[in-house]
C-alpha cells in the first residue's frame, strides 16, 4: 500500500510505486489475471483519485464498483440526506441511515466494502466558487447528479482542471452515458450550447425512475472511469450510450464534436 494515502495533491504525480498487501492481492486477483489490467493496471487504479458528485441513484453503483475495483482515492460529494423515498434505487444506503448525510452514509458503506483505500466525503453544495478547489487533485470526475445546471457546472470544473468527466442521466425506464473533456472531445456545453428548458428537465422526483436503470447506467459510468484510468478500450468520448429498460434496446450515437466557439472549452472562452 502507498504510504501517502492522504495526499491532497495530484495522486498520479505523488505516488511512484504501489505495493499491494496480500489481502488486496486476493481481492483484485480476478482483475489481475485479465490482460487488459494485470498487476500494473491495478497499481494504476490504486494510484488514481476519482471525484464523484452525487451519492444517489447513479452515485450508489459508481461508488460501489469503483471501491470494489480498487480505485485508491475516492472523493464523494453530496449535500443531501438519506430519505426513505431514495431507497428504491440508492442502494448504497439503507433504512437505518435515514436522516444521515448521503456522503457520510456512502463513505461508511464503501469502507465496509474495501477498507484498504482512501474514501473521503464532503457534504457541500458545489457551485462556481468552490468546484475547482473541491475536486483539485482528481484524475477523473463522475457526474451523478439529476439536473442540467449541475452538469454544466461539473463539466466546467473538468475543463478548468484539465480532466475528463463521465456523465450519466436516468429517468423513467431510460438512461444514457457519455464522456466529456477527454482527449480533445466535447464538453457539456459543446453538446448543449444553451440550457434546455426547465420543462425538459425530467427527474426521478418529477417523472419517476426504475431503480435498476440506475444500476445499469451507474455501472457503465464506473466502467468508463476504469477504462480512462487504464487507457484501455473505446471510451464514450464524442459518443453517447443510450439504454431503454422496457425494450432492452440500446445504441451508441455520435455526439457533437468539441466546438472552437464553445464558451466553456473552445478558443473563444
């Protein structure tokens, strides 16, 4: 295990070597035998820091799988509390945690799943004034929120920090995932130059959501994070994965490219 688990700086630049304990080697052995991961890939994961905005329906599987995958440093950010209405889909929480801060509840569950990694939490509302400071030192950000305004915000934070953002969305029986700001790919504002009308911002609260859709989309978000860290496979940059749980139909569509005129990431910013 690295000696500076609690480093506040850039994880990949500060950690030169990772030595896994025997218990960790056992935990990750099914990864280590995969040619795309191996010991070297697992060490990359242990050196990495991922910031997760939202510990709800999408955040639950993202946190659980990145924790079990052995991402060495995870930051969970959410300023909400656990309510009974959350429990149909926010499976990282339970009925005994009602009233607890979601970030604290998620941290507790993640520690139980993997006590060998650093899991930090912040119960704070992210805005234009604090986003960069909160996520400084992260290698990848994961957007698990439920509104367009926050997606623009976390995408902007990723642009300012020069790191990719994996973003997902779920409502009713459907969901989608794409990757922003990755190797010259588009940011959220490239895809949506103007914020969609409020009437188009359907959420779990206003339109409902099937819990298992959160599991599907959140799992794919986590997988994209792992692929980005390992630099393996085809990342959903400039592409969007779309899934319908009622029909089990899924497709990958091409999105807009990065715009030079984008006021967030383009040359005109």
